[in-house]
């Protein structure tokens, strides 16, 4: 059997194994969401409608929502709703939870992608410089900056950015949001598809500060990981061999050290996306960004159990899917993880 066949076979086995392991992980997450949504608020109907309805109306609402059924039957109905992506209708405004996710998910995706781009563009070069010039002033400054950015919460950095550079509210100017036709529910992409580049610029301007505020959560992680892994890579035997052959130091760092230093960053990228999704909740609320996170806070304040359960479930599933994709990419670029 050729090496190519062996590698493709190992990759196939790895992918199938990861998918198989994801199934019980998803089930455990769904059980946790199901239990927490019933333990924390108590009776969801009474929590959201108590004081507004009499006892008979509350009982009718509970029966209509299925909360008078045994817990195992409720859990089975919950699993079916997840499989069919039908998360029910909110108590407070009678909207479909699936429609809320579709309509507001594009804004959260845009914000998360912007934060990830910011963290990558800043974190990787700074980490590379810090690792290359270890214990020099640039390294000291980079380590201090990474510590501060990692420790500072969004509810501190976001208001400071707004005070320093001016307040921005929403995803775009009101007229832009009204005039851009909805095609993908990703406003900046819809504007680009419509050929309205003035709208693209306006949306990008509104996106800048929220992306920086959210990206600061993980930029410190990128800096420290790149720095540490580059230092370890530059101490390897293959680096010494390259230097002994007369390879320029710049090429040694770029071709050998930097490439190996990136692999662990890809490995933890799934965890960083999960952190971004968590930080997006506060970021969207502070900047009035029309994403799922802001909707989640609003529905929590309204004690709308159905909306909260649906949105939290979607967040959990997105994190699992992204983690799987990161594992697959990691297996492609580093064959050692397949075994």
C-alpha cells in the first residue's frame, strides 16, 4: 500500500472518529441546556407570564407548551425540535425562534468574523516579533499588551473605545439599513452583492470598533501562543541544521519556525471562537449591534424561556461544528494528530 493511500485512510478514520465522538458531546450539551432551562427559571410559563394570567390561563399555557408532560417526554420533544431546527415560538413577541436566528445570525457572524480578522492581523505578527526578539524591548511590550488585552473584559474595553473614538450604534446608518435589499441576512455582503460600495464603507465603519472590542479578548492568546511556539521551534534540531547549511535567519524563521508555530494556534481556534461568541453577547448589547447576542439578553430580561433555550442551543451546536471543522483542518496540515 502506498504512503498516499495510508495517509488518506488515516485521515478518513480520524474524521469518522471525531464525528462519532461529537455525537455524545452534542447529547451531553443538549441535556445540560434542557436541565438548566428547567432548574434555573423553575416553571418557565409562570416565570414569564406570572402575574399577567390567572391560574386557569397559566394551566392552559403550560398544557399548550407541553410543560405538563413528564420530563422524559419534554426531553424527547426537545430533541425532535433540535433535529428539525424548529425551536418553537417566543412567549413575549410570538416570533419563531428559527426566524430570529436567521434574521439576526448574520450580524453575529459578521461581528465574530471581524473580531477574528482583527485578532489574527494583530496577534500573529506581534507574536512573531516577540518570539523572534525574545527578552528584548519589543518582546516585553508584546507580553504586557497580551496580558492586558486578555485580562480586560468587554464591558471595560468597549466603553473606553467608544469614549476615545466616538460612539457608533447599530450595524449601519438607518438609511443604509433600509435601502440595502436583504439577500443573505449578512448586511455587508448584501451591500456588496447590490454593488452599493458606499453602504459597504458605512457598514465597515460601524463594524470597526465592535470588532476591536471583541477581538481584544483573544488577541492576547494569539500573541502568547505564537511567541511561545516560535521560541520552541527555533530551538529545534532542524533549525540548527538549517542555520548550519547557511540559510539566512529570515528564511529560517519564516519557512521553518513560523510554520510550525502556527499549528497549535489552529488547534485552539475552536475554543477562541467559543470565547468570541460569548463575548459577542455583551459587545452587541453595548454597541446596539442587531445580533443574536443582543436578542438573547433581551429575552433573558423578559424571562422568555423558549427564546433563551433555542438561542443557547444554537450557540452550543455552532461551537461543536466549528470545533469539528478545526479538527479536520488540523489533521490536514499536521498528519501527526491522526494517529
